C-alpha cells in the first residue's frame, strides 16, 4: 500500500507545481508559467521595444548620417540585450513583471548573466520557421514549458512568489492515514489540501482518486478523506 502511494505521488505531480529542496532543507514550490501568459508578457515587451525603436528613428532624422549609425547600433542592442539587462537586474522584463512571472535557474536560484544571455540569444532559433513556432512546439511537449533557450540555459519561467497565509484544509476533522507516510508523501497531501479549493470539483476528485486503491473511496468522499489526512498532519500527528 505504501509503495502504491509513493509511486502515485511521485509520478503525478500536482498540475504545474514544481518543488525544489535547497541545501538548507527548505522545500520551495514554483508554479510554472505556460505559453499564454508568456506570450502576453512578450507582447508587452514588444510594444515597449517598439517605442524605443520609434525614439531612435526620431533621433536619426535630427542627426542625419551619425544618427543612422547610432540608430542601427541601438536597434541591435535593444533587440538582443533588452531582456538580458532586465533579467539580470530582477529576473523579469517589464512585460514579465506586469504578468507576475520571473526567470529563474532550474535549481530555484536567480537567473545568472550567462544563462540569461544564452536563453535570449537562442530566441532566433525559437522564432523559426515563423512567429516562434519552434519555441511554442518545444514548450507544449515539455512538462516544464521550456523553450529551446530555456533548455540550453537551464532556466525556468515561473510565477513570482507572493506572501500569503497558508490555506487550511476546508474540513475540521482530522484522521490518521491508515499507513505510515514518508515526508514526501505528507508534503504531497499538504500541497493537495492547500491547492484543493483553487481547483475545479472535477479536478479535485480526479487527483484524489489517484489514491483510490489505498483509500477505497472515490468522488467527494476521496477528497474529504485526503483533507482529513492533511489536517492530521498539520495538527502535529
């Protein structure tokens, strides 16, 4: 029974939640950002870059030949280093910051200058053959929504952490699990309890029924039983 629970919880992570344990033993949770929110962030940044391009063109008309040289250099720097500068500074371009997402390393640490440079230089490969088709396909077949640049640089795009009060399971009863749970299994149950009310009823039941072989329950009963187990864990066993 215990083996079945371990296998189910490890093989089926909850939705887009990614966990990483730092050397101090603290478990960090990250919500992966998908193609839609990243496309919106890219659109905002594209609009801002367009304004910068327009400003450079105005300079060209004022300075003549010298202005043209400065404009070409400016176009190059904006196109290739606009995202790098912002990502090195705080992990996010203005577009990403507006959408509440940030670039980090695979291990949860802030993105490094070299990683940011690699992921952004490879945008040219992601763009092929047209309109970021290669990048989109790569993201859709990758469980962590990584485009080619992310794969090469070892980076993730996740939602920016927000301080919030820990959500308690929505039932007051507590029930001891019928089997001894490992630390990872307990953390999985707590994650389910915390996120349960943010999911649809169907999704909650689908996740709870992954352990139907252990609990012998399905539907609402399976969900409430896992909530009760999580309550028991939270109340100090």
